[in-house]
C-alpha cells in the first residue's frame, strides 16, 4: 500500500495553522482496501461538520463515485 507521508504532513500543517479539517484517504490493497480518516473539529463546529459529511455522502451517491468539479463561489469584493 502507498505511504501516507504526504497526508501526515498535510494534517500536521493543518494542526500548526489551527485549521479544522477532515481528511479521508482510500487505499486499495491486494487482499483488502483501507480507509484512513483524520479530523480535528471544534465542538462549536460539530453540527456543520455532520451536515457536511451527510452532504458529501449524497454527492458521492448521486455521482456514482465519479469526480465532479465543484462550482466555485465568487468572492465578494471588499469595499
């Protein structure tokens, strides 16, 4: 199975920058597949986190696992 060094580096950087995150990796193996989940969520963000995970499940089901380009939101101009 592939190394997760990059993922560990990414998670470490999120921690250093005090960023809440959810990182999920899927690794296909010869005899079994593995899923690794890393997250750091503040208790105040729990409801948004759970709603986001539910939305992600719906998106994956509706796209049948195919990658979809997310629609980018435009930033509001500062006045």
